[in-house]
C-alpha cells in the first residue's frame, strides 16, 4: 500500500501540510493517494540519520554491501505487478517498458554487487621502497549523497536506480529527493530498499526517501552542510541551479548532473546509397522510442547535401508519419515539449518534413522532423537546442568543411554517431570523427544512440552541458567513482590497514593478474 509518507530511514513520517498527487497522463486523471512534502525537520532528521549511518556503513565489508544490493534487487522484484501498475499509472509508459526498466534496475544493482565482490574497484596501490617508504592508496566513500530521481526513468534512474546503487556500493548513505511525477513508484521502491536494509542488518538511515512537490526540499538538501555530493538527471535549468547552490556553500560539494544532449548522428554518403530505407526505419524508431523522452534521443542528423540525403529525409519523414503518437510523462513535460518545439519552429528558413496533422489524446505528442541548411544551422543557435520529445533536425551541409565547422560549434554531448559502410570513405572523414570524439562521451558506429548498455566500459556522460563533469559516467560500474575519494596510508602497521591494502590480502594477487589494479612494489 502506498501511504504518501516520507521514509526517514525505516520510519514513515508525514509531518508537513503541503500535499500533492501524481497524474495518470494517459487518462489525464490524478492518482491516489496524496503525498506529503518533507518538512525542514524531516530533512534534517534524514540527514542526521544518514550522517550517523555513514560511520558504520562506510566500514562495512564489500561482501556485506553486495548482499545488501542483491537484497534490494530481490525486494524490488518481490513487489511484483503492483510496482509495474503504479509505474504505468504515473508515467504513461507502457507495461513492456515497465518490465524492461525493472529488469535493468535489478541488473544494475547486481552488477555493483559483483563489482564489490571482485574488489578491484577501490584501486589499491602499494608503493614500498625497502624499509623506508611504505605508502598505500585506495578509494574510500565521501559521505551522505543526495539523489534526484529522473522523471523519464521512474525505476532505472530514480529511487533505486544507478545513482543510488552506485552510491550505496561506494559506502555512501543515500537520501533520495523523490521525483514528484512518480512519487508512488518511488515509495514502493523505497519500501523494498528499507526491507533490504532490515534483512541484511544495514544501519538505519543508510537510505531515506523524501517527497516534494516543488524545488524547496531539493535546495535544502543540497545546501545541508552534512551532504557531501549530489546525483541529478533532468533539465539544464535544474542541473545548473543545483550546481550553483552546491558551489556557493561554505564547503562546496560536487553535483554530478546529467542534463542536455541532442546526440548528433553523422550520416556519411556510402550508407545512404546502400541502406537508405533501413536506416530511416531504425532512426524513426529511435526518435519516437519512449515518446522521445530519452537523454540519448537522436535530435540532430548531419549529412552532406545530395539526392541520397534528400531521399533519406523523405524516407525518415514517411516512417515517422506512419508511427502512432504516444503519451508523454506528464502534462508539464508535454507543455515543455510544445514550447521548446515551437521556439525552434518560430525560426525562419527550415523545411517541415513530417506532416502529421491529427487529433491526439491530451498528453500525447506528435513526432516532428525538420531540415535546415548547414549555413543556417551554423548561424542560428535555436536549432541546436534540446527539444525533449520526439523531435529531430536534419542538417544538409554543402561541404565536408561545413560539416566539420558544425561539429566544432556544437555543445558537449552524451553521444555522437557515425553511419558508414565504406572504409576508404571513413578514413577520409578522420578529422570529422576526431572533432566528434572531442564533443561526446560515447562514440557510436553504425547504430542508434538510444539504448545504454549497463557495463563497466560504458560512458554515459560527456562534456558540458550534457553533464556537469565529463570525467564521470552515470551508467555502468565505474559510476561508483563519483562517490569516492582517494586516501593514502603511510607507514601503517599491516594489521591496522583496510583489508584491501594489507600484505596478505589474497585479492591483491587477483588484481595484479587481472591487470586492473596496479600493485607496485618497487
Ligand atoms: P527538472 O525540471 O530538471 O527536474 C528534475 C528534478 O530536479 C526534480 O525533482 C525537480 O524538483 C528538481 N529541480 C528542478 N529545478 C530545480 C531547482 N532550481 N532547484 C532545486 N531542484 C530543482 O526535470 P524534469 O521534471 O524531469 O523534466 C523537465 C524537463 O527536463 C524535461 O521536459 C526535459 O527537457 C528535461 N529532462 C531531461 C532529461 C535528460 O535526460 N536530459 C531527463 C529528464 C528531463 P521538483 O520536481 O520537486 O520541482
């Protein structure tokens, strides 16, 4: 049962008088129950509990943390269809997506458990010179972390999603600032996490979930002196605001914000000659997947002007016209889609390619594809803006030099994609590929950017404004690096060192063999 209360550690609490409800966007109706926004007292209590929990949790063995993460995955699964139902009711996303996202959430939690059991993630390094120098370095957790759940992934990037899983794996207690669009889904997942806390004997306060209907709760959490870092996925406006708040604190803290990306795709001539319709089909599916509400949505397609590029534009528009429009996450997100799209469509000089002029349900979005010349795209930055939803721009460049200039002028992106079927052609675009590589966190060849694998080699990040810090990823096991800092131990007796740095630790041999960790003995 969903109570609408906040989880302050394992206690449910609802002291406040600000309430709100979530919305079923498909039916355009409000859902039950009312959620109670966290009060200042509840915020402070959650942070105090997390701070206390950190003392114990940061010293708990990796094996026990792994058990905890696996228990969370199992408890989420045990929520069964009730979780899937509230997910679809609050997001408008279909049942298949709910099941897939739940599976992804569990895979992420289990991947961090596996990482913990393997042990090399702490990057233990031992430097010894005779009896005089003995310095040993490893990564340790930084302290309580605040996670802002993302609206577009109610499970995998929210309450028990990648930010939470990676912070808990690092040894950091987590306070989730629940996303108000899916507060019920968030409460159910929180109940599963709290059960896992209790079953595996973790300290109370290692996890809390606070409701909010506006920005106040999040601001207070980021300002709180005992919070040590923040994870965020959302708008450039929200992410930038949180970065500024964190930077102005007496003791500034890092905000790892994933914000805005239009994910350029460079379509080289060879591919358009060979598989024009196939790529049009794949890209129509990618642009409309999840009603375009993916940070990796392909919002920009770049090519050199030719008959084949014109054919591709026609084919892609025809494919998009044939796709049934779908529901957005919330009336507000739909309103933002319309206003951001209309800002672009208010510009002069573009060509409208899709021609959908049909009546759709209230919160459903019509997909839209336009094209512009390379010259206009270079001149008018309005065409560079992210339109969160099923919207994409094709840019027809006159020359390779113009294509390169466009890439050079783009902002930082999560992904960049090259479509090509001819190696000689690919080599001739080496400069283009280099320019693209310097703008993105993930360089893709002959695929679509949507679909982010959960694996240790994944970079889901990129230069600003795609994220606030391009040195990190928010997907994959290396996401744990956001929540740790290095510490060196000098001259310490072996038995007083953390297990990972002790001489006899059998894991250190494994690490050397795996060539993952450097165990230098000079
Ligand atoms: P959002 O407006 O950025 O909100 C995300 C979270 O941050 C919410 O919990 C929100 O709190 C909080 N927040 C926003 N501004 C804040 C501020 N100034 N101070 C403190 N907290 C703040 O994103 P959204 O609600 O998920 O969606 C709105 C738009 O964000 C979308 O239409 C889309 O353009 C963009 N978005 C982008 C991505 C992406 O992956 N790039 C993902 C999701 C959304 P409250 O809700 O409590 O106000």
